[in-house]
C-alpha cells in the first residue's frame, strides 16, 4: 500500500512555497501532482501547512559504535538522526576498534541494517588505528562499502603520509576527508584564541592549527588530483585558503557546522564542558567568514558533527571532558530560526545545503524531491516553536550548548526509502 502525502508545501521557483501532493510507492516517489488525488487504498499523511523537503543528509556524524556504546549506539544515533529529519548519514571511523578493517566496516553496515532506521554510510580510516604511521588497505575498504577515507578526530601530521593517501584514494575514485589540525599548536588547550581565553588566562588554540593543514592539503590535492574535502571549517584563514584553491581549479570541497555559524567564543558562559568542541568556537570574525564562505559557495555543505558523550564524561570539567556536542535534533531548527526566519537566507538555500548539495558533493543518488527518485522525505513544521530540551533527545548524548533556546522549524515526520521511520507523537 502506497502513501499519499497531501497538501505538502514544497519550495518552488523563486523560493515560493507551492502546494503539491506526493505519491510514494514502495521505495520510490511515484508522482508529484497539483490536483488533489483520489487516495483510496493508500495511507494518507496530511502535511497541511508544513514544509516537505528531500530527506536531510548529514555527511559528518559520530555513532560511537563499536566501542563507545555508553555514548551512543547505531540504534540510538539513527533514531536521533530521524528525529532531526535526516535520512542519510555518514559515520566517522574513530570508534574502538576504529573502522580500518573489512570486518569493522561489515559490523557497522550489518548493525545499521538490523538496528538502524536511517541510511548509514561509513568512512574508513586513512591510517591504521588512526596513528598516522601506515595506510589502511584502501581497495579492500572500498570493496567493503566505505565512501571515503578520514582520520577524523586527529589530523594526519605527516605531509608525506597525506600525499600518499591522496594518491591512493584518487586512484580508486574515492575522496579524502580531512580533520585539519596541527598537533604541535593545540596540546593542552580546549578553547580558541580570543576574548574568552584572554579573559580567563587560558592556553588557547590558534586559528593556524587548522589553516596550516588546510593550506598543505590543498597543495597536495592539486598534486594528486584527489577529491579533497575539509571537515568542520571554523576559521577565516581556512575559508580564504579554500576559496583560493577553488579559484585555481583544485578539487576541494568543504563543510561547516551549525555551531560555527551561530556561536563564537564570546558566547561561552563559563567553564561549561557543553561548550567544549573541536574545532573550538572561534571569534566573531571567523563566524562571519564561515557565513560568507557558505553564501558564496566556498563552503559547500552543512553537517552536524553530531558528537554525543555521556553526562558523566562532560561533568569532569573542561580540562578533562571530551570534545563535542550533539547535533542531529537541533540542526535544522537552529539554522531556520537564525538565518531563514530572520530573512538572511532563503529557505531554498538552507534546504539545498542540507540535501541536494551533500548528495552532489559525494556523488549520492539522494537529496531530490522528484518523481522517480528514492522516497527519502522530511516533513517540517516551520511555525512550531519550542525550547531545546536535551531530556527529550532520542540521542544518548544530551551535551548541547543550546539548552533552553526557543526555536522554530521542527521536523515532524521522516520517511526513508518509502518507510515512515519517525513521526511526532
């Protein structure tokens, strides 16, 4: 039995909302029509007054399994993603064991198939155990199902190792996704160089720690021809270097997270580990540079870097607590409220940065609300306003700096491959 989604508000030409009715048969969008259809024999979802988009895509997430199931599992993480409107997510390999063998890739894919509710695409490690000393078997990992290579969580410190990785990845047609961080500039610090670190007399992480690797890797990408993708861009210098590289035709793409578009180090209220993340919150100048980079296409897509941790871990204090915040369930409402509802961005711009453009950057057959395409669909109530309450998260991680923020634009139903995987109670 198919599904008719009636009275859907879809973004049409000129950023106007148009009413459409969408028929889902099996895993596919069968048709999208203007006239109200005969729905006999079909399940009906009335989306009256709600936005209907392609399923959101998040190309940078941490599901923590295997090894850190107290933080998150593939089951809990994919349910959290579904609640946030995401239908496809790409998981980072810094688990325990890390995803550097065929067996671990198979474990993640099998778990996602049996216990997950959204599509999970795994990355494989660049180096064995993410130690930066020896490349993994790229061919075997590709055959097992990884979609790219990254040592996310740590930067590849050796330029030669990164060049070798890029050459190998280019030869088999997969991207290198880089966590850009020079370890010699960050040790013992958790906050960026800026007003907060100066006020509190803290050792700080300079912007160059990220930008040095971005510049290095752009040159290596030019030399090897690889598709090079920069993780969680956070500094003005990085934006500038990526823009320059694109102008020279280097095959580089980049992502940014909601928190680096909305928060700066000057927003940090005190020694609260829920504000500890990597990259750290930068200066207002860096925030503006990231926004401008997103607007002009230097930064291609938005990701969450969903990084759940247990309450006990975050309670250890800023020096000992792990880096990271949760992201799935607040991403769209944060960005809609901050940028679209205020008229700074169009709705189409935000939707594209979270659907069609991630699919385009990584060559995925998703992200389109069109007849004949995969029925990955998100329904969003743009008018619903409520405060962020971490106790309601489906993620095991409640670590967020946005507690209490009043936001609009909450997802209400998520459909993956024609199946309703989450709907608001």
